[in-house]
């Protein structure tokens, strides 16, 4: 009996001691929290392992499906290159036949500046190296602008691979592309090996003339285009470039540009391609100063342009806020309408 009382007293003393030393039971709560943290960590580790396993499985499935797709469609890069070469050869045959038959005139370029030698686009080519923009929807809108009349004459400044020029010639029109860099000429990229007499190099900010080989007469173009070219031109060269545009534009002709408004440069080398980075309002004022004003009476929608409409490689879109399109005409051709 005494032993039982003694044990009860001991338990009571221990309980009293716990109450005195930890009156709110914090030690017990702390131990429980510690155990909970351990369990949570172990569960997180397990879940991460499960997800990692699933990720690896999904990656393997994607790779297997890609390989099955490649085999299904028999995608052979060398065979594609062979087909492309054959297609370009056929195009060149038709192109040369049209010239021999007198159906396609040949331009003669007169300039003392065959290259834009001091331009970073020549020293460190990128656009001229990579771009060969084609948008047949643009072509159709262009034909609509001129009432679908045959024999349009189009000059493309900064033509890069010359895709626009080639598609216009394919459609039976006369087109010339001028490029400041000799990269596409030397490497025969884009269409330079396909329509070689209609893609030429010169500095478009220096005086040049284009004449007809057959008649010797100056060539005047219904439309002059430039796609992400103007921002590459230093501000002090813009007047000379637009003087060339004015010299080669036919009466009532259209000037169609896309202009980027962001700084394009390589932070590792310091090379800067975009030299005149200004908002649309600045450009409109500059063009007005040089005798050209915007005309919105045209059929081009936001996604109908050759570039700046998401149509080309690495191309921006109208709602990206990094550039704009503009259709210009001579003030003298507007008949007082601005």
C-alpha cells in the first residue's frame, strides 16, 4: 500500500514539475512540430523524385514521337536542299529565257559606291546574311493598290536575300533589289544565284542611277520599298537616301516602309546596327521635311506587309510595339491632300 502511494506521489511530482517548468506545453508542441517538419520534408523529397521520374519519361516519349514523325515523313535535309537547288535552277532557266525573249528588261546600275563600306551591316552582316523575306499576301495588296495593272516596276532598298524581287518577277513584273552588303552576293544566298541581274549592290545613301539596258533610259519605279532599313541609316544620311528615292520614283508613285523603333546592338562587341532610333512622329516630321507625307488610302492591313507583320524569320508583329509601317507619297502628288 505504501509503495503504491509512493509511486503515485512520484508521478504527481513529475507532473507538477512539468507544469512548473513548461506551463503551456511548449516542449511537447515543439517536438510535434519537429516531427511534422521531418515528415513534410520526406514527403517533398518523395514527390520531387516522382515528378523527376515522370519528367524523364515524358522527355523520352517526346523524343520517341519526334523520331517516329521524322521517319514517317522521311525528312531528309540533304534531299530538301537538292529539291531547293533544282527549283532555283528551273526558276533561273525561265528567268534567263524571259530576258533573251525581251520579256524582261535588265537594269544597269551606275554608281561610284558599289558597297556601303562604312556600314556595320557590311562589316558585321546580319540582316543581309539571314533575311530573305517573302509574303505573297503583300504582293496581292500591292497589285490591288495599282488596280492590278500589268508591268509594275518596284525597287526594293536593302533587299537582303531578294525574295520580294524574285516573287514580283515570277508574277510578270519588273523589280530590282539593291543591297549595301556584299554578303549575299559573295555567298549566293537567297535569290542572288536565281535572278542575278536584278539584285545589285551599292550604298543607297550615295548617288546612284538605274537605267534600262535595252533603251538606256532612266528607270522610274511605281513603288519603292525598304523593310527595316531606315533605322540602319545615320540621321545625317537620310536626306541623301530620300533624294535617291525621289529621283527614282515615278509620278504618283508610292513609298512603302517598315521601320523598327528599338535599339539593336551587340552588348558583347558594342556593334550597333540601328543608328536612328526614333518614334513614328519623328519619322513623319522628317519625311515631311524631305518632301514626303503619309497616305492612308491604301489596301494594306496590319498583317499584309512584307515585314513587321510576323511573316518573316525572327519578324516582329504590329502589336509588339517595336516598329511601324508607313505608306508615303510626294507632297506634290497629293494634290493638296495631306
